[in-house]
């Protein structure tokens, strides 16, 4: 589903739709048995309100269309932690999607290593553009990246599985890494060594301005992402393996695939 189906060049058949337009959603979902919800609005100042309205619209349209399952890709993070606005919004979307009675399957993940993942694009561009790296406090937070191939495998694997209806699963690769470790490993795989300069007192506001300057990620998105990077996002529950078995790719292999590098 896309606002501009005439410009779409990917797989499948494009259908016109817009999560801000309830009528367009009803047309797009007509005849659908299941729907994937992969929408976030990090580039806007009011992204929490926008995402909430979009999720309500989608949930109503899905119920009206008789959809039997919604699959949502959300974010990792312990509910007991003081979650960032970004992660709180993802939790709210989970609840809103289930608000009209359509069974929802939630997959929570951290950094997706592959084309289109904003956190991955930040990592790739920082390694490509910089001769050295400053490492604020947030770069020491632990995360559990996952290969795009594995995200797709899990998304497809829970489809039409009644035992996954109404459940939340955590997905991630086998490696738990700090963001600074991820940067260093990408550099090494590309044959580079980037000196790291520890600057723990660099504020999130300054960090986001710096990221917006040296990458093509806009300032608002960078700020919202960095705000989330204070939260440790690692897998605590591997129950997904009971429904979608198989060992996920390690970080280095995920990076090689994302960059089109040859296997070792």
C-alpha cells in the first residue's frame, strides 16, 4: 500500500492508500485477509499523535474489512524502563491496532540491518563519511541488531498462524552489541579503522545536530532516534522460535549482506 502506486517499482501489486485517510484505507483493505502494519512518523514533531491517529484509522478499517490478522513490527525495550517517546509510541500503536478486535501479532525488534532501516543507514553513512568518530554516552547502550532477511522471515512466518494471534514476540540476532561496537565492526568489514574519541558529555541535542550534518537523516528523526538510544533494547524472550524456528544471522553476516560484500 502506498500513497503513490504509479511510482512504485517493487514486488507485488501496489494499492493506493493513506493511513491518514479512512476512506482510502477501507478501499485498500477490501478483500484482504491479513495486513502488515509498518508505519512510523519519526520525522514529525507530533509523531506520537500522528502515529496514534493512523493506528486508530487502520484498526477501524481492518475491522470493517473483516481482516483476520494484523502483523505489526514494533520496538524492543523493557516496559519497566523509562521508555523514550519513540518506544512509548510504538507500545501505544500496539494497543490501538488491537482496539477494534482484530487479532494482532506484534514483533518487537531493535536495529534492522538492511536497506531502509534508519538506524542502519546512520551506521552505514557514519562509517562511510567520517575519518574519526566521537562517541557520546548513548553509543555505549546495548542493543540486539537483526538482519533484514530475518525480520522478513519472522514477518512471513507468523502469517496465518492462529497460535500467534494476540501475542507479542521479541526478535533479534544472536549478537548483543553496543552501538559503538556496531560502528567499529562495520568499519572493519569495509577495510577501515575509525579512531573513536570518547565524549560522554555530548548532549542528545548536539549529537542529533551532528548526525544530521554528516548523514542524510533529517534533524527531527535523528533527535528522536538518539532519544531512544538511551534504552537498552535486547531480546529477553525467545518464544518466537516455537513458531518460526531457525537460527538468525549474526551481525557480521547481516552487514555483509546489507553492503553486498562477499562471504568469508
